[in-house]
C-alpha cells in the first residue's frame, strides 16, 4: 500500500519537481522535530489518500439528494457515510460535514442562530478562547456585536459569575463555550444554565476537545448544546476541515447556514477524508491513543510543576485535564516567544501565546502552549513523555549549560525512535 502512495508522488516529482522538493523538505522537517503544537496532529495515510483522491473533481453544491449538480449519486453516499459516522461517534441528532474549517463552522453557527447586529458572547482569545467566537476581525464577527468573557484571576478557571453577569447585561443570542489555550475541563452544563437564563443558544466549540469527547474522556456537550462546532484535524487527528453537530431540530437552519449561507461548493474529497477519520476514531486504538495523549500531558505538567522553583515557570490554571498545558514564562524573565525559541532549538515545536492577565507588553506575551496529541499519535508512551519532560525542564533550569547539545541529541533520538510515515519514501 505505501508503494502505490509513493508512485503517486513520483508523478508529482515528474511534473513539478520544485514543488515535490518542498513537500519532501516538509516531510523531513516533520520527521526531524517533536510537534507539540496543541492543535496539530499526524493524519493517517488512509486519510491523505482519501483527501488526495479523484473526488476532488466533483462539484456537489447542496446536500445529498438535493444537489445543484448532476452526477452526485456516489458523492451523496460518501457524504451520508461521513454524516452517519459523525452522528454515531458523537451521539448527535444531526451532522454537517461541509465546513471548510473550524472558523467556517463558527461563522455558520452564528448565521444559523443570530441575526446581524445581535449580541454574541465568546471566550476571549487572550484568556484562552478563540477570536472566531466574537471578534469583528473574523469572517462572521463583523456582522454581530461581539462580547467576550474570561477566566478567574486567582484560579485561571472559567469565571461563571462573570460570564453570567455579562450575559445578563448584553443579552447575547449565542454563547460559545470552548477554547484554544484552556488546559482544564469545560463544565458545559454551567454554560447551559446561563444560556437558559438569558435565552441564548449554546454553541460548544469543541475544536480542541473533539477527540477527547469522541473517546469518552471529556464530558460531552452534544446533548446540552444547540450545536457543537469542531475541527477534524486537531485531537481527532484526521482530515483538515470543520464540522457541525446539532440537535435534529436545528438540522435545516444549520445546513442552510453552511450552504448557501456561508460557503460555496463543498470540498468533496474532504467528505471522504472526514469519513475515514471518523471510522478510525471509533476504534479501541483511538481511545488508547487519547489515553496516552492525556497521560502524556499530565506527565509533562507534573514535571514542570515539580521543577517550578528552579525554572520559575508556572502552570497556567494550575495544570491540565486535557491534551495541552500552558506555562507562564514571565517570572523566568522570558517572553513566550523566547521560551518557544529555546524549545525550537531542541527541535520541539509549540506556540507562544498570550495568557490570562499576561504581564508582558504586547506584542510580546508570557505564554508557552504545549500539547501531546501529535506525539501520542506518533507512538509516545509514558516513559517517552517523561524523557521529553526531563529534557525540557533541564533546558529551562540550565539555559546556558554545556548540556544543550546533549539535550538536542535526546530529542533527536526520540524523533528517530518514533518515525512519521516510516513507509513513505520521498
Ligand atoms: C482551532 C480553533 C478554531 C478554528 O479552527 P480553524 O480550522 O483553524 O479555522 C475555532 N475555535 C477553536 C476553539 C479553535 O481552537
């Protein structure tokens, strides 16, 4: 099977050698580093094959059995397969698999539930949320009156008193629950209570949590929320793209909001790539991988917590319940960008991010976000995460020490021990 995959790349090499060289360079880069970008993962070859298939040729505006194009009978089956698998995996009444991305899914959810000019309320980006939930700079944000909420200064946890107070004051039509840099579990039921009190729709933005929820390792908002928006390429680890789950009663309004409301023709090959992803996410192997992901994050967070006095790095929100954690770098005399460059030198990729009540002066920030999803997909187990934790903590305890190259060698060894696409020869 990998051989045929290689042959297809041979054709790319023949017709466009310079692009082929760039893909080869990117594969080498991915193989050589340890990806701790919390939103990234490594898609299975089967997903890449579906994504790169002949399905890309087909136009299919509309929905199964209600298309604006002829010849969609096979595409209908593929989209229905993806829809059925999504409903089954998450226990949802309805699924729309057309959103191009998580941001498009949020834009469509807003279009479904709010009118231009309505107040909407999302989780502030600089507190751990995502701008597509409220920010006027994003595709839908400019149509609405965006408001945002944050976390409690002392605990770093979602501040439900504040969320309720803002909701009572601005009367949002839609409240989003779910973040990008929030390491703790999200009690969706608290959001439901506030939505019921103020008469708002609840959209659970599970872009990051989808894999944990699918594996049954985080409370599911599917029955509580009016809709859930998600990405398929983060913890689900598959096709790049978005998705919306909703109550069956919202099926029509959600579908109309996606197409024609906020998108054009669907990326037909991504129906297939999403369907394969969902198929793989229903397996025991997937649950086992999510378990390694979660234990890995806890192991790393524990190592950092134990070394706090030496590194002067603090865990944002005191730790993690998820696949990611964030470090406050300010007391270590580092910006998030600087801390990230230290990791980068070791071949460890992450994100520099603004953290709640960040003490750095913008555009600097004091947050380093690290996640374990891609490493778990690569095969990391507890001992490997512990080895990596030791390397990272040592790096921050002794930044100028002669150990630097030795540390770099240890991360290289981990990268070699867990090869990416070992059968893919480019
Ligand atoms: C990643 C993310 C998005 C956006 O997804 P894209 O596919 O990058 O557009 C939306 N909301 C949250 C909470 C996210 O983490």
